[in-house]
């Protein structure tokens, strides 16, 4: 979840240890760390992190709904499918300050460096973007726009559904990456704050709920649409899981940058699978 990179995590608010976080705390944590919406994170502890990351797909749902609205509006105003796709792709970047994309680029640089974990993590923390990051970012954005353009060309409904599903499953990948047993690569930053905070069963249940909801949304296109959308979500989660395991082997755990890369990988996978229908 590089919506807040390790060096830019929200300032923690004093919280009594052991206090149970309510639904409001969980939602504030999710929207305050995963979007630029003006939400104040009042609690910054493990309980709030657990609830917040379980609510992460809800933040994605809102981001996806705005992206779908922008794309649909551009089509209705006479814009081309390519313009609508560009608008839809720009919304998640804008609503996350581009930090998921930044995390994708930094992770690509770290993985591509072939350096030991400590050196790779240092490369990822640098403010500049290396060649691996630039290439990965370029192809990821082109693929997103191309997939959405094809979907919008088939009608605004397919494009809008894809925008919502991809943004939601992107945040679902974060929930799964925050499950217990997944360590943080660094002792500081947002990655460390949320790593291992979500019980495994709760993370799996959240993923199942997202898949079912996506299938229901895809059912607008009939039974085949429901199955296709569910498959897209399942494959998106699988790709994110594969990337997560690779990052754990290379870096020793997760960071804010890795979370951003996971979100982008899941979103792109979902879009590509949906476009191939």
C-alpha cells in the first residue's frame, strides 16, 4: 500500500494500548491511508490497522466508482473509448497521489537490481526512478489504458464494471498481503505498521466476499459475465500473491512500495483478463 510510502506515513495519534477499534476507526484508517480524501486517521495502532486493511476494498470501491463515473461521462460527452479509458486510468492515480505507481516503479528497480536485500531496499527508498522502474511504469500504464479502451469500445457498462472491479481487487490484494505471517522488510513506515495485522481467515473471507461481489456486478452481462469477472478477480489475486512471495524472498518482507506494486499488479491483471473476454 504505497498510498503512503514508508517515509510518508501519517503521523500517529496517541492511542490507548489494547483498545478495540470500531468501524469508524477502521474506515478512517482505510480511507485516510489509501486515498487522498480528507479523512483524519485518529488511531494508529494494530487494532486500527487490522480493521482498516479489512476495509481496504471499500476504499477501492469508492476509487473505482469515481473512475467509472469519469470514463462514462467522457463517453456520454462524445469522447472516444481511448479518452474514456485515459480518464478512468487517471482517477486512481490522482486519488492515491500516484503513490501506487511510484511503489510499482520502486519495486521494479529493487527487484531488477539483483542486489542483496539491504542494497535493494536502499535503492527503493531513493527518490529517483531507475530504468527498470521507468520501463515497468510505462508498460503498465499503456496496458491499463489499452485494456480499458477496448472495454469502453464494447459499451460503457463493460468499461465501468472493469474500472470498479480493478480498483476494488487492487485493495483486496493489500488486505491479503497484510495477513499474519507476512513480515515487514523494515522496522519503520506504513508497511511495518500494517504487516501481519489481519488474521488469515479474515483476509481469506474478505477476498471471497470481493470475488462474489465482483461476480454479482459482472452478472449485468449475464451468467458468462459473472463467471468471467470472478475469474478475473481470482487471477488478479493469484498474480499479486506470486509477486508478494517473490518480494518476500528478495527483500525479506513487505514495504510500502511493495504494497503499491501489489495493488497495481492486481488491478492490471483484472483489466487484462476482463478485456480478453
